[in-house]
């Protein structure tokens, strides 16, 4: 995994550089016009936002119940990426909504739950920062509950009749929309994996430094 | 349980080493004293022995058992602890405190055990008064009997002599000796050397989270403690 | 299994005895809840009348604010003489201790709600007697879901210095699903033409969340409480 970091960063940087041209070449969507193009960034960010919640939750389960100390590094890395991609989602969403719905924000289930998930990530990082020694376990417990929100967000649009487009929209996209979308998705995913790797490696190295420091004069 | 062994135990809080390289063994019928200045790690060590804090490294074995995934409750059943904060509810009476914990520990004859504990604490006439109205010495006696309710074989005491007058101290010492005769292993943390002198069968000196010396002769403790801790 | 209920019951009984003596938590929590309702009335009342359909929201906001206060206090009591450690030292199932603390908290909040709900109904014209069964189910299930997570978080924050500020910060986002179900379900009952099937749907979702939250809390209590 770790070897992929550098090529992934380079590739995603290159792809994100090219992406505006691809997006520009894609045809205008009939009803939305120009503003629809933000979707090419909004969709990957939103999916990775949810993915980071799942990664964080699974890492926390491994840390809490299977005593895998290294899993904590992945939990903290994915939580911080959750904040980043959550912020991207929550900024690009209203930009589109202002044009499409005429308001920046509506309180529909999916938007609400995304905001809630973002708050959970924020609370998680705050707990890790200010919780003092032992907060890693508490944060892991918190992350478990946070992960529960993900299926709720994903399914919510399909159960409730809401303003947010359905999840079935994506697979039925015409090819000329699909190409730039999946191109951006691949770029974002590689960026996500690379950042996740870097941040987790950093956390693991910090843990190793702590361990070395603590082991320094031990038997 | 007739044997307690601590092997290379350490506990870290972030970068702070509360304890490191702690190894010792002791047997039933001993009174072991953990001696050292404040912040030496005495309380942390007691908490580890009580299984409520897990060591960052190393292991503690109780007889032939180690606190693993399943053995926790079985080991806790053999441990009685008197914490520095006494573990009593001030809003409850002495009898209610003892009854509650007797139930919690699954004691068979709750009422009988509680009244004999109250008699042992010499508080039978104040049994139905709130603990908040007790003096420090009385609370200490209730707290000690609370820790001994379920007949533990390993007794852990954190600063049991703090705030006690001479009669209370003498009573506590007598009670501990009686438990020692009964074959219990007693581990106590204290910095009251005058009381420790002559009571302990083994002394372990702690300083900044490490064992800096130990002793199996409790006479002349004060001098040797000063020398060991100063050096 | 009998040991589980015996321990849980003892913890509940102990908490109730303490509370009956001091009455501190019930009184402060109730007064706080009423203050929250009062502040709301300043925010929304126009020309002496409250708009329709606000009672459900106000009720649940008051319950969740007051609930956080009660959780913090019950565990502050266990922290005062380090008695939480004594509980954890007992050779009992740790989840049984959690269950006991949760039930104790539920009883306290139930007491508060017995006064709070009629008061909100009176001040904001809510028809609480139209569907008493459904309303009580909503209140119990909603309080359970909220308190289940709250008890776990308050217990684990006992060791943390900034616990008073962290508890609401951690608790509110996690319990949003419960709050949504509670408010929507209650609103369905309080509206001008009550919608019973809708309320029933929200009750069902709420109970599903309760099951998830309680199971997960019982499951996490042991690993989270070992230092």
C-alpha cells in the first residue's frame, strides 16, 4: 500500500489538473446548465466522505475489540480525511443547491445527516486533541457510533421523498457525463488513498517515536 | 491464590512514565509496603494490581491466573481494595453502603456479613447514620470493612493511615495483622514510615516510577528509606 | 444471567436511594428544562401566542438539554469518592453496571418528563391526551435511545478533564437520529389532524435505533472502561 503513495499523488495531481478540460468538454445538462458541473467534484467528495467514516469505524473496532494498536493510526487518519472531504461535500453541495433549488441549504434527511456526520468527525478530532491520555479508546467508541450514520445517510434519500437526487441517478448517466465523472472519481480516490497512507504512516511513526522514547532505558 | 508475581510492569500516560521496570513477587501471609514520596507511582501500581488499570507492558499473575479476556471477574472476586478516596457513598448510611457492595460482590448471607462487618468496624450503634456525618477515622473503618466484605485473599490499601489518630491506627494495624494471620496477602502504599516500621514483612521503595530498593526486615526502616530515596 | 439483573437492580436501587435523599438531580434538571422552555417561548411567541406545531420540538429540545445535565451529574456523583472504580472492581459483569446506571438515569428523566410534558402541553396547546399510549411509547423509546448513548459517553468521560463541555459535543451529533424520530413522531400526534400511521412509523424506526444503540453500548462499555 505504502509504495503506491507517491505515484498516486502524482497521478491524482495530474488528473485533477486535466479534469477541468474534461468537465468543460462534457455537454451542458439540459435543465441545470453550467452549475451541474460542480457535481463532478461533489459526488466523489461525498462518497469518500462516507468511505472515511467506514474506514474509521472498522479501524476503531479493530483497535477496541482486537487490541490492534496500529489500527488507531488508520482511525485518526480517516477521521481527519473525513473532515476534509466532508468540508468539500458541504461546500460544493450548497453552491449547486443555490442554483438548483434557490436556497443554500434545505433540511432534508441526506443533507442533515451529512452535516451530522461532519459534526461527529469534528467531535472525534476534538476528543482526541483535548481528551488527554486514554482518549484514544473513548474516540474509538465514538467512531463506532458515527459509522452507524453512514447507511442511514445513504438510504435516507431513497426512503424519504426528498429534494436531493436519488442514488440511482449515477449508474444511468449517459456516457458523455459518465466519463468526466468517473475520471474525477478515480483522481479523488487516489488522492484519498495517498493522503490516508501518508497520515496513517505519520501517526504510526509518531507512535514508534513514543515507543522508542519510552523504551529508551527499559530492560 | 497464594502467590503474586509482577514481571517487568510499566505504565505510561502519553510520555509520562508512571511506572517502569516493576518486578517483584510476594506470597500469602505477607504485608508488603510500597513506600515512596508523592508521585512515585504507588497508586498506579495498586490500580494495576487491582486490575482496573492495564499495564502498558509486562504482566501480573495472581497464583496461576493472569487477567486475560475471561478471567477478569474471577480475579476481581479475590481482590479487596481500599482506595485513597474510600469508595463510599456519603449520601448512604454505613449499613446501606455495606449492603450495596455485599450484593454487588455476590456475598451469600448479606445481612449477617454486613452486621458482623459493622461490629468489626466498631460502628454497630452508628450503622444507620449517613457516612457524610462520620469522622475521617470512622469512614476509614467502614471503607476497610467494605473492602473485606467478600473475604478477599489479596488486600490492597492506598494510604490507609492518612488522617487517623493513634487509636484508629492501632485498630487498623491489629485488623491487618489478623488478616495476615488468616493467610491474606496485603499490599499497602504509605508514606507513614512510623506505622510501617515493624508492621511490614517486606518493603518496596519506589521513586519516580521505579523500584529503588527493597527490604525484608522492617526494623530500622526509616533510616534505610531515607538513604535509598535520597541516593 | 440472574447475576446480571441482580447487579443492575442493585445499582438502580442505590442510585434511587441517593436521589430520594438529596433530590438534587431531579430538581435541578427539572428547573433547567423549564428554563429552556421559557427561553424558547421568548424566541418564538408573537403577540402573546405561540405558533402551532412547535410543542414537539420544544419538548424534545428540553428533554435532551436536561438529559445531558442529569447524565453529567449522576457520574459526577460516582467520581466524587471514586466509587465508579469500586463499581468496576466488583466481580460483576461490567455491562450489568452500565445497565444499572442507564435504568437509574431513565427513571430520573421519566420523573422529570412527568412534570415537563404536561407543562409544555399547557403552555403551547399540545393535545397530549389524544393518543396517550403512542406519546408515552415515543417518550420512553426516545429517552432510552438518548440515555443509552449518554450513559456510555458520560461514563467514559469521567476520566477526562473537560468532560462537562465534551459530553454534549459528543452526544448530540450521535443521537440526532433518535431526536429526529422523537420530534417527528410527536409532531405527527400533536398536529391539527393527527397522523397515526406516520407516528407509528417513527416509533418503529425509533425502536430500531434503540436496539442498535443499547446493543452497541453494552458491547463497548467493557473495553472502553478499562484504562
